[in-house]
């Protein structure tokens, strides 16, 4: 029986990983809430690993937020993410944990990275300023894993997801990302009988989205790859791997799909006085495809299930 610690099991990605691992008969999950284990406390994390005999770690814990939060609290974003990563990776190493998977973010790549973004684009140019502290923390996590692999022969791997959505997403009206924000906005417009919904920008930028259940599937897939297969197919056993669909859509297409899924019957207006952001953000998923994994949940299907989850849980959200 393999004892697996999922750090961040109450978050969107961590909970999806837990849902999939729970279906297996050869796994014993070790889960700790924030009140039970403070991941910012190095001594507590080291003591946890020393006492729990963990075999594998999924490091999905992080301080996350949208552009406003990243701009307002840059010190908290870089400090807390660095501390969580350092404490867990080093604590796992000290207790002899050989296998660990670190979950990063596509924001590690340069602001003007060539599209689609390849793993080799890392550290080749300047980052997006608005989330640079968070991105630097995630880059440090990749380099921590690489360093423990190189020096101690550990099997610490890193995956970098594209934009994620799904159950347990953040639907806060001000701090959420684009998909949960749109789902909530169209839902509330439908309830109040609004004639139109305003979307920011021209609708022309292109973005890629991955359902969190596919992300969990990919994470487990990468964790369980044979070491020789992993090294041969990624060209470098120390490298990180992009996770995405390899397919993008315009923001206009996304907005129209969300409107259809929610059942909003009014019109959509694009406010072109608002900024568009980068024209395109797409992950190159050639490495992961070559390893044998591909996504299974299409965007409209995923949006439908996300909306149903929102409807079932909306009473729990902050107003």
C-alpha cells in the first residue's frame, strides 16, 4: 500500500488529484488541512514527514490569485510560495521520499514567449511584471526539484499547467479567473433578467483552457512514468513538462460558449476600451503527447460540468 501525501488537497487541483487516487485500491492517502499542518512552518513540515512514512508527494499547495491580488500582495505571493515549496521538497528529501510531483504554472514563461510556449523558453527573457513574484517562486520550485535530482538522485518531477478550471474553482466576483468569473456573471445576468453582458476587450485574444480533472489525470500519469521512459521522451530527466490541450480559442468564442451553457438569452457587448492583454497564450504539449497522454474533456463539456458544480455549491461562495 503506497502512502501518498497530497499537499493542497482542498484546492482545485489537489482535490481533483485526490478524487482520482481515491478510486485506487493500492493507495493510502495522507491529507492534512491548514489547521492540522502549517506548510509555512518548516519544523512542523519536517516533523510531519519524519513521522508519516510517505512514499509519494503531490505538491499542489500554493498561494494563488488573480492579477489584482498578485499586484496588491507581491510579497506574500513570493514569500509564501517559496516557503511552501522549500519546506515540502526539503522535508520530503530528509525523510527519504524518492518520488514527488511539483505543480507550477504557465506564468513561468517570458511575457513575449514564442507561441506555442515550449519548455525550452524558460528563463530566456523577461517575465510578465504583474505576476513576476509568483512566477519566480514557481521557477524556484522547478529548480529545487532539478537540484535534488542532480545532487541526490531523487525523482522529483514538475508539471506546468495551462489555464485550469472546474470543480472547486474560485468564483469570487473580484478575485476569480476568467472562466469562473464569466460563469458567475452570466448566471447572475440570467437571474436578474439583464438584457446584455459586457465583456472586456475585443474578444480577439486566444487562450487555452484545461479541465482540472484532465490536469489531475496528467499529474498522476507523469508521476507514474517509468524513469527511463520519462528521460528518453523528454530529452532531459531534470526538465519540467507542459500540460494542456494544445488547442486554444478566442475570448469571444469562450464568452459565447459560456453564455450558451448558462442559458443567457440577452446580448453580449465587447468593451474595446478595456485592455486585451497578450494576443495569444498557448502551451506546446509535444513532450506530454509523445509520452502518451492527451486530454479527454472538451471545453463545452467541461464548462457544462463546471456550471453544474457552481449551481450545486453557490450558497458556499462569498457574496
